[in-house]
C-alpha cells in the first residue's frame, strides 16, 4: 500500500486516484479530530470536506521535509476547525451520548506497539509531554483535541483563569526546550 | 515591533497559536505579524507540524460517504482524472496479497514447458484497493471465450450503477487498451472473436474498470481501474 506521504506527493501532481486513496486512508482520523474539536458531526463533515478541498489545492506545496503527510493534513483540517470555532458565537452543546472529553486515547491507550507505529516526531513529542506536570499536560491536550479556550479549561477544571493560563504557558515553555 | 524579533517572545506565541490557545485580539495581532514576517510563519508551521502529530493518536471514526461525494463534486474530480496510463502504472506499485503470489508461482511453473503458440492465457487480477479481492481470468482458444472466476464476488452489486468492464492491455505502450466485454453476475464468460484473440498475443495485462452504465461501449476505459493482473500464455 502506498504511504500517505507518497499519496500526498502524487496529489500535488493532480493525481485524482491518489487523492481518493489518501482520503480513504486518512479521513477517519481527521474526521475524528474534527468531531472532537467542534462537537457536532454535521459540522465536522463540512470541515472535513473543506479541509480536503484545501489539501487538494495545496498538495503541491507539500514535500517530505515538511514532515508526515498526516500531520500536514491535520494542520490544514485543524486550522479549518479552529477558524469555524472562532466564527461561531457559541460552542455547540456536548452530545450527551458521546464522551468527547476523554483523553484516555492519548495516555493509557498508548501501548508499546502503538508507540512504534507513530512517526518519530510524534514519539518525541509524547516523550516530552511525559515530563510535564499532569495538569499542564491535560490543559495542552484538551486545547489540542477539543479546542478548549482558557476560560473553558478554567471552568471545567474548577481553577482560576490565571492558574490555567500559567499551566499552559509553562507547559509550552517546557515543550519548547524539550523539542529544541 | 522589535520585540517580536526576540525568539523568547515570538516562539511561545507561535506555539500558543499552533495549539489554538491564542485568542481574541492577541490572535489577530499575531496573524498580522505572521502575514508580514516569514520567520514567524516558519516558526508557526514548525510547531504546527510538531504538535499536530497528536492527531495520530485519535481513534478513527467512520466517515459518511456523502463527504467524499461532496469533495468529488466540488473538485470535479471525475473530469480531472489522470490519464488511463498514469492510473494503470500507479496501480502496479500496490502491494500484492500472498494469494496472488501463489497464483503467479503456479503460472510460472506452467510456463516452463510451453510450445511456441499459446492455446490459452490466464491472469490473476488483483484489487487495487482491497487486498483480499481477486478475480481469475482464463482465455481459451478452443472455446474462444474468456472464463472469469469471480471468487464469490459480485462486482456489479458492489458498485451500484457501474458496469465492470474487462480490458486487454497491450505490451506496446502506444497501443490503446482493447475492450473485451462487460462482466455480469449471471454470465461470467466473454466471447472472443479472431481479432480479440490476436490482441491477446501482444498483451501484457488484463484490467477491470468500472464504467458508467450510461456510457455505452467506450473504446477506452473512462472509469476507475479496480483490478489488474499480468497475462500469462499457456500451452495445452
């Protein structure tokens, strides 16, 4: 099977078949990311569609030195979702049947087998995140996966806004030093 | 503005922007800086690449088919498909399932003792997308037919509104593919005429494409190639 990197490079040459294969292989993860960010499946579908249209139009600017294709595509799709969130006057209600708050998949669920399947950049990032304090780590992961604002984090964690801001700021500083 | 040239100032902002925690006016101000300065854009992109690796951990979710349909419609992808040859050669790079390797080995053993004029041709057509999908095809001179073993698959049913069509691909790259006929669940044989049999002598591959039922008998494949495989001559 062609790797996502190869498929994305072929998309840059306007290869529609490669684009379809790229979509088939990567859309389930990118859709799951959209669902978590916007908490609404219909909106997540719209964002995924818009995101893949951007991916098609911008694929020619992708090269291997820009990192993994999935990460590159996640950037496109996530930016699309964050833009939509900022435009929305209010955040959608959380669906009662779906646990969109859980971070288990990003912590306990990482088995040694899964870890070896991840790109080296992601492995390094996870190692760096292990060194963060639990509350810093949780804030950063909640912000990444669920698009939580400082205010939302302060409310959900029942901590003062300034404390949450400081956790994130210091967490990012530590990550910066670790990733350098 | 000068202070934004200090990495200790702009890097944390770039990270916060990449994470999505830079909000309101601060975000707008930072976006203006990004638009002006390449080094800030590059820093943001670098951190986006690092942080967005977290997307690899998300458990996948099934996407409704309408999303792809919307993309395809909006980009008019069917009209902008790459050429048949480009698609065909791209598909040759797909990994082959072990079953196909076994079939190829069996076919090779047949080839070792064959006389000059083939009396039959066989091909194991492998799916370009589903590793366990395989169709066996055998063209016989004495019956002047191509028999297809669909391995209990119904390609027509799987691809509603599309007609699976068999093509013979010439060894000569400048020769167009030859249409052999359509595959139907009730009739898994295609009749050959002398011209088609002659075409098999110079052929390297069989391929099955999905053609729109409304398209009629096209001289060249218009739709997606779903299966393909090398053609092997056999003696009897």
